[in-house]
């Protein structure tokens, strides 16, 4: 199905790239959403109750929209992209259910996290159910190369979350360690989403490779900005609590850069706030004040900007089209949401 794309060349158009992506993928996303709801069903009542609670809270649906747009960029292809988009969103939702247990987060998509309503055990198990359903949808397409990409992604995401856990509160964590973590836990799913979309669109190998690197670079930018927003964002707008990363002792880039350049007093203030589960708004404000003085949130955004620019550059090997421009704007939107 051909997507209708509206484009505006001005910088402001990046801010509404997400809305334009929603418009462009609308009819196909309606099919994906129907599939998502039907595959979240089970005779065990708690499964659809918990799954629907998370799914109906929305989320941006960025990954499945990227899968659909990536297929359409090459003419729409096989139709497998509907199953892949639903599978990708299921994988994402499964990781969110698991991630909120690991991170002890209390809020997700503007509501109490599922674990606050049904508990940690149910959240983990329903996450496993969604992951299983995701694989079923992939297998049904019979597309082995795409299954290869998505199953590798499932393993690498889990590996990234474990690596992050192992580094939690470790003040010797390097920027390189951090990049490995976000590449695995976040960029891998974005690149899988765009790769299998391009495969469903029957793109040739060089074009699939371009979409893989677009998704990867966009994913790195996305997570860098998510990590900035955890210090500089607004809980209501994000739909999750600001400060979770600090309380959890997560070694994100702002913390790593601050520890590298801080004086002894600032360093010890950061070290003592990090991983303090009861760190309140005042404790958080002290850390943010240090971060502002050192400019580490701006440096992190600058790094995100560089990755978004690489994502845009990856698309340049493909023929120019309104949809290609929209995908470029979407990469830039991932950074613009930091402001
Ligand atoms: C949250 O992803 C997890 C990260 C990789 C930072 P999103 O910000 O895409 O979450 P939803 O789907 O919109 O809720
Ligand atoms: C992304 O990391 C989680 C996954 C990729 C599963 P975060 O822990 O930063 O995500 P949020 O902030 O909880 O959404
Ligand atoms: Mg988390
Ligand atoms: Mg986060």
C-alpha cells in the first residue's frame, strides 16, 4: 500500500515528524494495531488484562511505524511488514515489562507501571508471553532472513540489559561501555525494525544495509536523548518518572561525563546520590545543578545529534523521495524531543 507523505523543508517540520509518520502509516498501523490486540489475547484472563493495560496506554509506536515506512520506501513488497511491525512492538513491550521490574520503575506511559498493579512476577511472565507471541508472528511469515535478524535482536537486547545491570553503580564505567549498552539494549531493536521492514519491501542488499545503519544510528540518538530526559525532562510529558536512572544507579553518559570532569566535591556529591533509592527532588536538583555547570547534558545531546546526522547520511544512498525525507526528519525528531 502506498503511503501518502506530506513534507515541509523547514526545521520546525522535525518537531511534527512523528505526527506526519503517524499520518503516513495510518492505514497499515490500523492493521498492525488490530493484530497486536488479537495476539495479546489468551484464555488466562490476567494475560490480556495486563497486556491491554500497557498496549492501550499507547506509547509512540515508533518502531512499528519505522518498519512499515521502511517497507514502503521500497514499494510495499510482500505484506510481511504487518506481522513484523506487530512483532517488533511486542518485543518492545515485553522489554518494557521486564525493564520496569529490573529498574523498579513505578510509572510507564503516564500510568502506574503494570508491576505496580499486578506485581513483578506477573509482569515478567506476561513479558515472556508477548515475546513468545512475537516469535509466532515472525515464524508465520516464513521469512527466515528476517527471523534471523529479530531473534538475534531478542538475545542482544537481553544481553545489553544484563551488561547494564552488571555496570550499575560502577563508577569506573567508561563512555565506551555505555555505548555498548545502548547499542545492544536499544539500537538493536530499532535497526531490526528498519531492516526487516526493508526486507519485507524486497529491497536489495545494499539498501537493506542502509536501513540497518539508519535504524541503528537513530536508536543510539533515541537512547542518548532518553538518558538526558531522565535528568532534564518533565515526568508528565515523558509518562515516566524523571530521576529513575539516578535512583537506580544507572551509569548513563551524563553521569560518566560528569564523573570524568568534576572536582572532588562534585564527584563525591554525584557518587553519594547515585543509587540512592530515596533520592528526592532536592537531591536530584543538586545533581542536575552540577550537570548544568559541567555542560554534560548538552554534550550528550550533541552526541545524539551526531548519531542522528549519521542516520540521515545512511539514507542518502537511496533515491530521494518524500518518505525518505520524512525518515530523515524522524531521526532528527529523536533529538528535537530533548528540547
Ligand atoms: C522507551 O521507549 C524505552 C527506550 C528505549 C528508551 P519509547 O520511548 O519508544 O517508549 P514508548 O513505546 O513510546 O512508550
Ligand atoms: C531502555 O532503557 C530499556 C530497554 C531497551 C528495554 P531505559 O531503562 O532507559 O528505558 P526507560 O527509561 O525505562 O523507558
Ligand atoms: Mg527503565
Ligand atoms: Mg530511560
